[in-house]
C-alpha cells in the first residue's frame, strides 16, 4: 500500500524560505512523478508543481514561478517543495500527490498534507 | 488556463437516494476529467478518471459521464460515508492542472 507523508509545515513570518518534504513508501519511488497541491479556504485545491520520475521535467504554476521550486532525491524517496518570499495568502495545507503511470490518473495517491501558516 | 466550475455548491440528499453533481469546463477537454472525494480531515481520494473509469476499490454506485465541457458524477444509494466534498479536475491542457471549487454533499 502506498503511503505518502508530508512534513516541514510551520508558522512563519513573511520572507524567510521554507522547504516542505514528501516521503513515499510502498512503491518504487523512482518510477513515479509527483505533484504538490495546496488547499486554502479562498482557492480550494490549487496545483503548484510537478516533477517527473527522473527529475528531468519540472513544471511550476505560473503564479508561483520565481518563488517555488520542486526537486527530488530518489535515494531518500523524497520530493521537496522549496518556497521563498512567502506571503499570508500562501497559508494553507500543502499536499503531495503521486502521478500514476496510467494516463489520466494524475493525482493517484495523496498525503494528508502539512500546514503552512504565514503571518505578516 | 481551463477553468472548472462545479454546481451546485452544496447538495442536500437523504441516505439511500441518488446525488447528481455537475462540472463544466471553460473549453473542451475531451474526456480528460477526474473526480475526487474529500472527507473531513482526510486527503482527497481519486474516484473517477478518464471521465468514467472508476479508480481501484471505488464502489459501483459511483459513476461518471460526459465529454467536452459537461460532466456528471452520479452517486446512487447514498451511504453515510459518501457525505463529503467532491472535486473535479482537468488534465487535458496542463500546466496548470485545474480543479473545480467543490460540491459539498450534505445529509
């Protein structure tokens, strides 16, 4: 059974960088791409970034470019979301989700999320 | 960017009855549409992909239909565990992937 666990969420003030981690087990980690999706009361579910299984193809939401980046370490079965220039509107629950190899199953398994609170 | 609009925002249905949830895309997305269920305090769970294919272990009372811009999620014989928030999501034109704002299914 696939298990995805996010960590690194915190209460932070605007400005300092923050890195979230997503660790997955119960699968061949290096065979799958992963997404970051955040959930806020204002915008609901918002896709943030995707990284391919080999780390060679990365996509970041246009509105996050320059502030957010995604990376992975297959030896640690972990995907990261590096965030900088955090603003109060970045407050929310950040989920990691696995992309299936089956076409159309883009958010196949999800983690419970890690909460980020940004105060001014 | 493809905008996804769900209706209604909240749907009140009695156990044992049928719920019909709608999702509309701002442009044609073929059948590149998925549905997710989110219970309180839990992560979203994939229900349907490819507009009508049930994901692993999803009961047959959940069915999806539609293509182009109009999609429907139908849940028959509603059970207590089905009362949750449901989201649609398109994967036809990405990035970005986009989600609907959700429909809350209440008892």
